C-alpha cells in the first residue's frame, strides 16, 4: 500500500518529534552541575614582608570532581571548584604576604619568571564527599587534602607538605541540593584557608626559609 504525500510527511514529522523527545530526555538525564561560588574574606593578619610567587597549574585552576569517582558522562554530579579555589587562595595569600606575584610560567630552569622570594604551588591531592542517603536532610560533607610545594623560580624545592580541610552544610537555610553542595565546598575552602594561615610558619622547611630571610620568629596568627 502506498502512502500519500501528506501521510508520508506526517510520519516523517512524528519520527522527528520522537527523536527530538529522546534527545531532550537524554539531556535531562545528564549530571547535575554545580559551579562553586562563595565569599572568601581576607585574613585579619599582619602580612609577612616577603614577595611570593603563585603558580596554579591547569588541574588546579579547572579542578572538578564527579560523584562516586565515575566519569563525567556517567556521574550524577559534576562539581566545579577550580574558579572558587583560585579566588580563595588569591584572597588568602594577598593578605598573608606583602606582595604576591603571578608567575608567567611554571617554575623551571629555563623559565624566565619574575624575581620572588619563593613560589607557592598548590595541588588538590584528594577529595572525598558524603551525600545524604535515605533521608531528606540536605547535609553534604566534603574533605579535601592539599599538597603544597614551595620552590625557587627555577623550580628547586624549598618545602613540601600536605594539609587537610573539611566542610559541612547546615540545613536550616538551604532550599536545594545544589545549594547544599555549593555551601559544603565553600566551607571546605574557608577551612583550608584558616588551616593554611595557622600552619604555614610551623612547617620545618618553611621555618628554615623564613630564617634565611631574617624572619626567624615570624608567626601568622589569624
């Protein structure tokens, strides 16, 4: 049996609508994305009289994590922390040192970088998080472990150490899961800043470095 031109056109339209509906469904089933955003106040401390270089590699400045360590395409959540990481560390370090200089390139023997007393390179070494299960209480927890390197402009090591941070959402002021995840990440970043400010001068290799710059008794107290 032959279909009329009008019937064929209608069938084509129905098939097209079905394909579009399937694509819309696939898009709707994609992961929930959260771009972490928050306020990070400057520390109320006396800055150290040093010029410190700062280098964020691409993994740090674009850092993100997926739930249950799945791939981005399979994840239920994609949480992008990179922009917030950079904002927090920019604000913190600008308050801890008299001068902060952003390096033109990664410190190395052939890199023509600015003259500074040392270059700080942060890394997010590990991140874990817990989500509410079998409950409507929107409490999320995030743990982060950082690894810091303090090097010369030519990349020679001065100090290397790790540090942890933790963030947890309260429940009273949150309206959505996305807000809960965002706030947990912001709290973890603020905790990282506070921990760094109080522990930086206690790292033995950092103490030696400070002594070389005439700051043997330097302490950073928020």
